[in-house]
C-alpha cells in the first residue's frame, strides 16, 4: 500500500513534532531553576548537612560520656562529671534501668525537663534522651542505641535513631573504631522547616590511645556519607553528602575542627557545577566554616 501525505498534513506533523520537542525540553529543564535558585538550593543543602553533623555528633559525645560504666565519663553534656550513676546532676536527671539485674544491658534516660536545661556547650535542652547499651562502649562489639522523647536543642526538635557500634579489632596496634548510624533523623523548626538525615560514618581514633580512661585527649578521624532532605520556606530539596577530606573531632570541642564535606542535589547530572563544599577549618575549635558553591565562598556559623 502506498502512503500519501500532502503538504498540509506534513506541515501539521512537523509542527506537532516541534511542539512535543519543546514541551519535553521544558519538562526536563523544569527540574532546575535559575542560577540564583541553584545556588540557594546548594547553600541550604550544605548548611543543613552541617547542622545535622554538629547535632548528631553531640549525641555521640553524650552517649559515650554518661559515665565510666558505659563509656568514658565527662564528655558532651556530662563534661565535668566524675561521679558514677548519680540520679541527679545539674539541671537534668539520670535514670538507670537494668532489666535483667545484670550490668548489661542497661538503659539510661537523661531527662532535661521541660523548662530548659543550659548545657556546657551553650545550648539549652529539654526532653529526654534514651540510650540502651549492650556493653561498655570501649569494648569491641558493644553497641549503644539512642532515641528521643520530646527532645529539643534550643528550639530544634531532634528525632530518629542514633546507633554506635564498636568495630575495634584485636589486630595490633589496637585502634579504636566506631560505626555511627543516624536512621531517619529529623531536625524540626517551630516555623515548619525541617532537615531529614540518614548517615553512616566511621570514627577512627588517631590520638589519645595511650590514655584510654582519659577522653579529653582523644581525637577521631571521620569518614563516610549521608543523604537527606531539607525544607526551608518554599524550598524543598533532597541532597547527598560525602566526606572528601576526613573530618576531625575531639571531645574538647563540640564542633568538627577540620575536614570537608561535598554536597550535591539528588539526581543532579554528573557534570553539574552546583556542588557545594563545606570546609570546617584547620583544626581550631570554633563554630565557623566556609561554604563554597560553584566557586563562590561564604562564611557560615554552625549551631
């Protein structure tokens, strides 16, 4: 059979194909905004990643620092405490439960109350932090799983599950190593903004091994990655982060003191210029970091 198309039909076909092509391109490009919008998305994503890093890093310090029976006394909000499991300390209470009447497992609830409890790090906390330990955290194979009940750091509600696993092996020289997971973490603001965060990090101790019972000289190198989603105003964006230069933390500082995190929007093309890098500095303990997006740098303050 012979196919016949007149000029009018041909014109209609060409026009239809052209419109389809234009619509397809518009739909594809609609995933991305103007340069200003792309820069804002990159900045917000990286700032949110840094905020989550700082807050959940503090949970590691708190879980480790409850006392010498479950960790190493005196880190995080427990800084300065040298007692064992005393029921009351400062403006928070500590409740210890041993379900089997054996040393482990043990459940520790730190209750900061409802009025607000100022901490040694300058933040005000309220609500409960609940941690269940299978063994003392410095023992290989031990785990500590933390959940939250109405817990706030200043005006930010903290939710999710934080899990520490001691991966240290007997290979000489013995180097303490921990896997730290944040599962369905969420930081919610009073104005409806939020950060959702899932993270897997590995903390390898690099200093302080010769004084295992003195945590204040411990320094850890951190490697790993995370992914999350942030809502800020009308902006809602998902992102992925990876540590491109190892982070360094020490128990004497509540912020990461060194290292870089790269953040990129989920599903962004591999050649996107909208990649942000958060630089925590050169080892000085402060809340300042430098955020670089597509060649432009900004000084930011961490919580």
